[in-house]
């Protein structure tokens, strides 16, 4: 018999996928923004993604406004570079914030809550 008393723990990957789907259903264009570094076959480091600290999801909300959503699981650490990226997007008129579920991501993109 399954024990249904335990809560299912969602990974950031699960949350991110839910957010991408919900954003699309809300009329947004949204893309996954992977960031990091890998070595190529010659041993050279290749950096990918927008920049250090850039959000997990970037997109365009209905009406043409740029948004950025950093997906986190409960208790997930927020790095200083992520705070800086969010702050910079907001300073230039974009919408940005941290989302712990898909509804929060949609609320950020549609400016239904402060991120």
C-alpha cells in the first residue's frame, strides 16, 4: 500500500517545466535559458547562456514586455548573480522574479505580482 501522507518533493526541473507550459498557455513566448560552461573536444571552455546569473526562463509577455523567471524549489539557494540579473531586468522596464510554482511564473510575466 502506498503512503499518501508524504508530500511529493518537486525538483527545480519539474517546476521549470510546469512554468514553461503555464507561460505558454498564458499567451507568453518563453524559452529555457541554460547557462554554464563545458569543455569542447579540444579542451577549450565554452560558455553558454545569456550571462552569469541569467534566469532559467526568458520570454516576451503579451504586449511585448520582456520577462525573466528564476525557478526555485522551496529552500533553493538564490545566488547573488541571480539577484543582480533580476534587479537589472526590472531597472530597464522588464518583469522579473523568482517563482516557486507555475502560477507565480505567470504572475511575474503578466505583472500580476511583484517578482
